[in-house]
């Protein structure tokens, strides 16, 4: 699948010869160790992208802050999705002291304490230099990471984004969950999760995988999702007693305390079909249905609202 291995320890040094003929009876789990070159170029168009991950004071994009930022640049072939070079020498990981206290829950997850970040700063110019040199930013759960980084470093808004969590139907690909550490174990590796750079490396390893059902590379799915044109459709003042019908169709509720809140919403590539459905099944009459174009430039960001 890839020209070079993701692991420091080859499988044949771990497995007994008698086990190789009974592959359905065991699974091998090894520590992730990304090489510098994962695949040799085959003449396709070469692009440069960036995996981003953050650790934060808590889980609210509105009130919490980034305490650790990591970035890992890489190159890939746009036609095939093959990951080529992993730019370890250009990787970045840094801490910053937030104005918001780190919650106890966040410290339990990340191991980052208030004492560790005192006086720490992240060089904004250095971050901008890294971001400026790529054509796509990828995160595993970009709906969380993108608003967080744009809060502190505005130039992230100037790049198209995609998401390795939402770009793949992991359930249909045979995985019951989309968490990064779980998917890693399913593909045969473990790593020190919930430290930003380690999560970047795990995300990049995931991008290099072939999906078990569709056979596509994860990076191809992520890039295609970034290129997709969709529409935000808002069901304003929808009847309360039809809320379950909206939920069954995939609509989500945006709370009143958020900007442009108190509305049911969905994102779809087929705006006209969705407007027709709302007028027929929810409102029962002709109404104005607000929509907004969604692209990789505003997808996952608070600017969508």
C-alpha cells in the first residue's frame, strides 16, 4: 500500500512463522514511527499540505483557548492521494499561556497543567510562515480545531480546510467510531494520544491508509471533500412540533446564545431539493429559506454564520 513502513519494528521480527498463516486469529499493534519518505513520487501533481492539532483549556470554541499548537507539513500526489514526504524538520509544537484557566478535565486528557504554560508564547510570524506555504490544512475534527486556531491566528482563515473525521463515513468503512486513537488501533498502531504533535502524526498516518470497503485512500477522500461545494440551509421559525422530523433528516439545532442562533440547520450539496422539502414538509407554504454557500474556505469555521 505504501512504499515505506509506518513502524520502526518490522512485522516479521515480531511474528512467529506459524502465525502468518492464521491472520484472522490475531492482530498486531505497534508504536507509530513515521519515516521521512512514505512513498516515492510517480509523476503525479505534487501538492503540499499541513496537518494541524490543538490542545485547549476546554471544549467550548466560544470561551476556551489553545494551550498547545502543533503543525506537520507534508507533500502528496493530488491524483492518487499518496503521501510522499513527511517534513519532520519543519514540524512545530508549542505551548501558550491562556487567559482562561485550564480545566481539570483538560489536564486529565492532555497532561498539560497551568504551571507548564506560564510565560509560554507561540511565535505568530513563524506559524504564519508555515501556514503560508501549503495549499490545504487538515485536522481530525476540523469543526473544533479550525475555530480554535482562527481565534488566535487569523491567517488560518485564508487557507482551505478539510477534515479526516467527517470526510469519511467510518461506519460504512467498517469502523464503529471515528476517534483518532481508535482508528489507529484498527489500522495497527498505537501512539501517545492527546499531545498535539503526536496527534498530527497519527492523523497523517491515517491519511496514508486505504479504506477497507471503498479501497480509496483517506487523503483522496479528504481532498475531494475539500473541493465539494455545499450550502448551509437554515430552517428559521420551524414549528416546534416538527423538530423530530427535522432531526430525522439530519438537521441540527443552533442555540440562541450563539451568533445567528435559535435555528435548525443542515449542510447539503442540493440546495433546491432541501428548500422544496422544507416548504412541503415543515412550513406547508412558500417561505424564504436562507442559504449560504459552503466551501473549503469557510467550512468548519465560525465565519459560516
